[in-house]
C-alpha cells in the first residue's frame, strides 16, 4: 500500500474507535439497541464524510468520481453538511 492509502486506513480506524467510545459514553441515553446503532453509524458516516472533505488528519480533500460517467459526485458540496441533512430524513430527501 502507498503512504496515502495507509494514512487513509489509519484515519478510518481512528474514526471507528472514536465513534465507538463516544457512543459507549452515552450508552444509557439510548432506549434500545437500534438507537445506539443508529447513533454509532451516523457518527461514523459523518466523520468519513469530513475526512473526504479534507477535515481530518493529513488527508487532503478527495474527489469521489463515478468511473462510468466521470462525474465528480462531491463537486461543489461539503459531504459532511449534506449527510447531516440527508440522514435526518433519508426517504423524504429528493433534492437536498
């Protein structure tokens, strides 16, 4: 693996550990396992979007490219901002 790839995976491991620890600290706030899992996965998704936006570690902003159309999916948006809006109401979001 390249140094960039190693850095990327280290950041993912950090995100995983951070998200688990944050949510374990507030475990008693959740009524059931589903709420806990939703919180943990939300935290992980949000942090990964921040990482791709360039707000984490040494990794610079990354473009997500559709290899079929060559469209840059995250062109002109901050993924972590959009994920907050979308994950709140995923099935009611037609054009956020």
